[in-house]
C-alpha cells in the first residue's frame, strides 16, 4: 500500500513535490513514534536497531523532511512527524483490515491462531482446550500470549482473546464463556502465625498481596468488598500465578480466583462471606470469527468452560 505525501516547503524547496511512501516505511515510523527509541521500535518489530535507524533516515530523505529530533534520551516528533501520524495510522488500519479479510476467507483447518489470555485462565482452561484442538486438528498452530494487559485485536495483536473485561468496540464479536468466583485467601502457616482477618476490620494488622496499582486499581480499595486501607501492602505483581505463589509462601492475604486457589492445599479461604463474581468473555474480530480454525478453537474453549457456568 502506498500513500501520497507532500513534503513541508523548506528554504531550498521552491516547489512542493509529491513523494510515494509505502506501508513498510510507515510501520517503522509508527514504531519509533510510539516507543520513542530505536531500541524500543526494533524490539516491537523484531529487527535490529541499526535497521530501524536506516529506515527512518531513508524515509526522511525520501520525504525531504526531518520527522524526529534526536535527543540523548529519545526520539521526539517534529511538526512534520506529527503531521505524518494520522495518514500513517490510516495506512496501518487499512493494512490490518486487508489482512483480517483475507485471513477470514480461509476455510481450512490449518494455520496459526494467536490467543491472548491471562496466566491463570490459560493454565486452567485454555491450555487443556488447546491440547484438545491439537489432537483433533494438528495442522492448527496456536500462539498463546499471556499478559494482564488487553490485546488490541483490531491491530492483530491477537486473533482471539479470553479475558474478564467486556469490550465495547462494534468490530468485535463477544461471547460470554462463564461467570467465576473470587475469594480471599491466605496460607495455613500465615493464619496460624497471624490469625485470620475478620470482616469489618479493613485488614488491620495484616499484610496484603496486590496486583500493581496501574493494572487493577480497584484492588487497592477493597478485596471482595472488604476495604483494604488498614492493611499493609507487602507484595505487588502483574501475574496471578505470582500472586498465588506469594500467598502459598505465607507472605500475606490476597484475592484470588477460586478455581485456582481451591486447588492449593496450603491455602485456606478467609472471610468466606466475602466473594466477588466476574465474567469471562471470548472476544474475536468480526472479520475472523467465522473462519474454520477460529470456530474450531471457540468450540473447544467453550467446552472447557462449560462446567464453570
């Protein structure tokens, strides 16, 4: 895909010239603009740093315009660079739409599916579903990305996401898989040494295990409805698995999904009347939803969650 760019007039330019910029150049530009460094862009694109630098220099030469100011800390957009953001993002959206529509025409039970989920949902539900899918359709390769962040399906960061937040985008098809329960847990050793927290105490005298505030800010207000302001935060993480392991190690008290915590013999549920219920959603882009391999994956994932409804 190409787009016409009219460079900014400079003192040495008497007439504006139209220059063709292709998508491959635009994606390098966007990666540097979004990360602020050549290293960050190289990591995102899967290339070396020198390649990114050469691409940006070549693009600036093609457009006869400087797109970034090079500072010791980062690359900062110039006015010309700022003007290029919108058309470059339009190119990006068009390319992703083409990819989704072409992939969406595939009716073969083979190819690759990128699945985004959390580590805890992945371990309990998604990996067993993938195993079942692989046994039935060995030609389908699954790339499973586990992260507390939300994958952007419109940008093809994933083909399918299994998550606890329902998206609002009209381009996405959403299916409710299950409603699960979370409770408050601590290790047997912790309870023996410190006692169990009681309802209404706001965890006074207890150590708390938390997700990092920027990931789950609501957790810093309450665990399953019990206020946390009298507790002391002893541990933070971005991973449910690490949160569970910290609880098993006796570091403190935390909120965990019951399907994971109840399987750990070293954990006990405290404040049993305190609970929270959350929905699990399967999300796919409308352009890919009806492809054969996505439908095959959805079938096995739905079966994995059936007992949890």
